[in-house]
């Protein structure tokens, strides 16, 4: 029957992800992200520092909560986990963030090898060098179950050049 095949990457990913499910293949659309593509570190025009924290009221947050870049700009995102829990930084279109958040709820130990994401242990630092694509409104978030709901997400605006 035509509809029963799991040949498209999305269905396969949804059905077969477990711990470590992202290592070898990544997302089905990682080569075609609306937000852009991995950039050349030598071409980065600036560094944006992002810190992931837990707040005194039991919430979780990114500092800053909003980032603005220009279409075509290559930026180094220097990300530090200043909290006491493991956190991640994932940037994408809101619909993909929602889809990924639902997948993380099903498979909370899932690890990422996606170029638009980084997961960091407490006290650890890392970076993503990214060349932003088309202008638009995007989102960055921590998709570890419960973290988004605790406030760990922000807006990423890609402005026209």
C-alpha cells in the first residue's frame, strides 16, 4: 500500500529515534534550513554571547532572550551553560522547534549532531558558527523536556540586508 512506507526521513526519524538517534544522519532537512547553514569561522563578522541559566524563581532562560542578525551575515554564537542542569541551544523556524520539542518529549535522551544545535553540560561552553539565510522570524530554544515550558526560548530575527 502506498502510504505505509517509511522511506521519507521524517517518518523514519519519528519511528526509530532513541538515545543517540541524531548522531549519524541528523534531521531530514539539515541541508536545507530556512534559517541558513553552517558558516566559515574566518568569515564571522561578530560574536554573540549566549548564556543558559536557571533562575531563582525556578524558571530557565537564555541571556539574551532575543537575537537579531542580518540575512547573509555569518555570526559566531558563543554559548555557555551557566546553569546547574544540562541545556541545549537549537535554532530553527517555530514549526520545526515545535516538532523537535514533541520528539524530545518522546525520546528525552536523544542527542544531536545537527549543525543548528548544541547541547552542553553544566559549566561547559561551545559555539555555532552560522551564516543566516532568508529574512524572517525564527526561534531558539532548549528542547530538553520541561525546559521550554520553564521559559527557555527566545526570538531570533533575521533582518533583510
